[in-house]
C-alpha cells in the first residue's frame, strides 16, 4: 500500500492524512522502523528546529535521490 492512501495521523496533534513528505522525513530522521509519526510542525518542535529547516532537508534528501520521498 502506498503512503498516499494510508491514513497516518500525527501522534502529537492528531492531524490526519500526513503527506508523503511528512512520512518520509519522519522515517529519514527518526528511523525507518518508526511506528509513530509527527506532522511537520510537531516534528520541528520535537527536534527543536524550524519548519523551514525541515523543508530544506526534505528538498536536500529528494535531490540526493532518497527513495523515502518517491
């Protein structure tokens, strides 16, 4: 099942239907076996970085060809 049809919810704020990028960045930064996901806003707070920092990293990972963002 592809990520875009799964209903994955943020463990912190309960936002539903996280995007492929949100799911990918969780797996990239927290580990591919992660079971609980954060939306980009809550992940930024959890990691003590800005949302912009995470968005920049997502673009960097995509440019590197990371398959978590396909």
